[in-house]
C-alpha cells in the first residue's frame, strides 16, 4: 500500500505536469480513501493542497539551496523536495528528521536513488539554516514569494484595487477556505437537517441569507458520504454564488434563463428559491456538463429545470422571453484561488485578454431573451475589472434600453448596483455581481 506522502507526490505530478484540477484530483482521492486509513488520507490531502498552494514560495526556497536550476531537476525529485520543504516549514506535527528521512525514502521508491543524496542535503541544509530564507526587497516580489502568487497577478490586482485590498485578498487565499452549503428547502426542513447533523457535523447559519450554512470546525470528508448528501438535502455552494442568486431574486412567477449553467449550483439554488415552481431554462456548451445539471436536479427533486445544450454566444430563437436571466459568464476564476490554487499558475495573462470580448458577446446575446421590464444579473468569479465593470459599462454604453438596478441586501447598501466581493466583506470567495433591467 502506498504511503500518504507517495500518493501526494503522484497527485502533485498530475496537477503540475498534466494541468489537473485540484478539486477533481481530490475527489478521486476521496473515492480511494477506503484503500488507506482516514488519517493517512487527511495527511495526503493537507500535504497535496499545501504544496500546490505554496508552489512559488517552495520553489524560491529550493532554488536558494540547490546547485542545479529548478528547470533542470527531474519533476518527481522537485516535487519530493517541495513536499519535504513544506512539511519542515508548515507542518508542525511532522518532526524535521521524519520530513527528511521520508523524502529520501520517497526518492528511492520512485526509482530516483541517484537523487536521494541531493534531497537529503537540500532539506538538511534548510534545517541547519534555521528554516530561514532571504525575503526579496522589491515589494511585488516579496508578495509573490510570501503568498505564492505570480507577479502579473499581483500587479493586476494592485492596479485595480490598490495594495491594501490586493494583499488582504492574497493573504486570505492561503489556508483552508470556509465550506458552505445551500440547504434544499424543497426536500427537508431546517430542523430535520440540523437534527440529523447532531453529533456528526456542526453548522453555523449564515447571518446574510436563508438556507445558507457554513460548516464549523475542520471539513469532514464524511459529510459528502452522508445520507443527507445522497438524499439531496443540500448541495455545496460558496456564499458568493448564493449571494449571486439572491441578487437576481427569482420567484415562482418567473421564467428564468441560466445561460452558462453547468455544473448547476446556481441553477439549483434558484429553483429552490422558486419553490420548485415557474420555469428555469439551463444551458451549457458542453454536453457532459449539461448531464451534471440534469442528474443534480433529479437528485435534489427539482422539476422546474429544463437543461439543454446551447452556445451562449449564438442566438437561439427557440428560447422564450424570460423575466429573469443569470449571465454567469466564463472567466479567469481569480476569485476562487483559495479553493483552486493551481489557477494561479495555469493562467496566462496574454490568454486572458480575449475573455472580455467573449463575456460581452454572451451578455449582449442574453439581451435577446430578456423581456421588457425583466432583470439580468451579470456575474463572474474573478476580480479583474476588465472582465467585470468594464464589460457592464460597455453593455450600458451600447444599449440605451438598459439601466442599473440596486442590488438587494446585504449587497445594495454597500455596493449599489455593482458589487465586487472580497473575502473581507462577507467571508465569501472573490466574486462580481451586477444587476440590470431592460426598460421600455
């Protein structure tokens, strides 16, 4: 049986070399947790996420200790070193000697015996140096090393929001994020849900939204294996996404269009807000993701959702006029780096330049389906103004039939019609929400 450390290195290889997504990779780990003790599974998860989260910091430290450039190191050896440094620096429960010895052992297990001496030397030198490393004097480079974020992203956030807000967001991106769920009021009462949680899981009710709960204490894998989950009593959804749905405020009298719906979290929340009445048309460009919406709605007992394939950039005359539209467009996802840290390294700033044009095209196409007097929410899970305010302002400039609408509480009094959510405000992921209305 492979050790937790061995599995962690394999998973890190998939993430950095195969561009794997951490949430999918960890879902697979949860599926195989029966093969290793729960404690080992938890250790593997902590080590894997920690290394992915701190990659730039770890590489900076290793580059100061290794005589060979990082790009000349075998990827497995480099990932073993990353795991070793991470344990020494951030995992207080692991003795330094154990971190070194287990890393050397890993090198041999992966048939990298010739590198075992180098692994031993690098890690022991780091310990002998008091686990210290030189902090860059340049402020942007300091933040890059401290928060493990590429320089381009720091410059982008600082340009848009200033140093203080940018650093606050990056600081929050490290460590375990809060875990929110949306209770399915169609299938279960809050009392029955909380009674079923007693002695197993502890939830805190949100002060901002109904049916929104945050898991208190450390996340327990068992929640996703519980009867409550399989019976459709809740679905996992960050507070920001729930706030987005409440900004649109769909009712059972509405016909709603969710243009980019998959995997369906916001679709489900809106259907529940509508008491499983009215009608929601949910579209996505990927067939396999539409199947997720269909299967999810079935599991949650939601019968007012019609899920179909559709290209959000192309007009479809078969879609009826809708009173409410959610235009949650594809984006750079920067607001979610505390949940998907690999996003920090996978994004190319040059590739992001095309996103605003795609987002505008989707939003403009959405107007074809919006009834007079109808309302539309434009949203993203990024914090880049080029993908947020700039797209909305362009839409307003080119369409005189649109007006901004004040967002409902708790957003309206603080933000007006366009809300850029940072974790410091409500504890949510980074997110953007704007609300518009088509006037006569």
